[in-house]
């Protein structure tokens, strides 16, 4: 929703990338298996938390609270269509 005070200003779509760095402590019989467990069973959801669906293998984790942020691109929207 655009407020009347801003109705004469252009609108921009700004693509942003956030990266959280950290580690999972995983018990596995090989590095390859540990990577598979991290890929398949570990995750993060905005508004949620860091989690695993495999607590038997994932013992602990530690991630930064604040991500790195990059502005990837910026495009001005067309006022008539609302599209970039």
C-alpha cells in the first residue's frame, strides 16, 4: 500500500541477499555423509529459528545473529503496470 504522501515518488524493487555464517556439529561416518545431513536435515526460516530434522546426528550449531547484507540490484517500477 502506498500512502498519499508518497504517491508522486517512484517505486523501486531492491533485490537484497542476506548471508548467515555459522556451523553445525554433525556426527557421521564420513565427511560426505556429514555434508549430506547438513544439506538435507538442517535449515533456517526467517521468523523462526535454526533447526534440524535429524537430532540424532546434529549435536549443536552456532550462527551469527546478524547477517551480511548485499544489495544485488535495483529496478524502478513502471507506474502504469506496477512492474519493474
